C-alpha cells in the first residue's frame, strides 16, 4: 500500500456529497416552488468567521441552496439577535439557521443557539437535537462529527465492535462524536486534559478522533499500527517553513503507522461544510413534510 492509499480525501468525498445534495435540492425546488433556504448570522468582524461564512454561502449556492446572509455589528445586543432569530424561525423560505461562532464575549452563546427552532438547527447544537442524538434517534447532527462518521464508514464499512478513542470532550465535536460512534456499536472512550495514561488509551484505538486544538499534539507513539486517524484540528502556525495550517496530529509521524489518516487541510474541513448543506436539505424536507401532513 502506498502513502497515497493511506490518505482519506475529505475534499473529494465532500464534492461527491455536495453533488448529491445539489440534485436533491433542485428536485425540492421543482416540487415546492422554492429552494431550500439557509440563513447565516454573523455578529462582528472576526476575520476567520468572515471567511467561514463566505465559504458556506458559496457552497450553498453551488448546491442549489438559497443563502440568506445577515451581518450584524459587534455592538448588536442579545435582544437584536434573538429578534432576528425569531423572525427567521417563522420564515417559510428559511429551513436552516446557523449562527456563526464565536459570538462577542458579552453575548450568551447558549441563549442564542437555544432560541433557534430545533427543526431549523442545522448546526445540531440545540438541546433537543443533542438529546435526540444521545438517545440514538438523531435528526440534525453537528456537522463536523457527522462528516467524520461519513469518512469512517466510507473507509471501514461496518464500525460495530471497533474500539474508538476520542481526544477532546467539546460539545461541538467530542461529545456528539462519541454518541455517533456509540450508535454505530463501537466501544467508545473519551480522553481529555485530565485523563491519565493518555498515550496508553490512544494506543488501543482502532479509530482515533483528535479534536483538542493543539498543533501536532498526537504523534506516532500514540497510534496503534493500522488505526484510522481522523484529525479534526485546524491550527495556524508559523515555523521554519513559513505560515501553514496543521492539524492536532503530527501528520508526517502518524503516516508511518496509521492504516488511514485525514490530512490538514483537505480532510475533515470540507466535510463540515458539505454536511451543513446536507443538514439544510434534511431540514427542508422535514419541514415541508410537516406542512403537507
């Protein structure tokens, strides 16, 4: 097996997924007279967030999804944001609502995300959707973990019985990833900053998902030979070779032992955006079915 065979090409998979979404989105438009609609709210002028929002809107249009961008000043109050969300919740042309995080520090993120109609919560962060996922009945699933799962199933097929270790316990990636893998009948362990014997736990994993936000944190010494490694991290660093994006896994080191691995960039990142479009389509179909019934 060559090194290229070990690389999980998230960019190519995402492109195929977006093609499928596009076909179904245009079918939806033909049936209902309007395209699936995605509203994206950006509060403030954070440069990285602006890039993310621009990318999401571009991919939405490519996938046949109508984007509704809302750019609010950083001085916007919670009441103004909540008022906008309330309006979008009742807008029949908007099927998905996404609030780009992080929000300004004076804004309560939990208050804002829970104000979104769970049926339009395409980020999958609403407590209702979190609860549905944890109970094994997922509807709208957080996009990054969903993208990771799709890549894993594409590479491994049936995941039942495999030992999965997740490095990181965030509400955005670690916890929902654990729920998804439990639903696939994996044996799941979450390790984090206070875990003991981190290296030992990781070295037992058939599937290792890393989401800690620390550049090149996981090296080959943590990886079981032949394990599938999903690197969720995106870190901007400046080293001897200049500014670059790297993951939470030491890619060059891990490539020598892993059975398969996602690169950074080109791995999980494109899947997150593609799964956002997938969730918007799911929400649109679900809302349309509720109206028809």
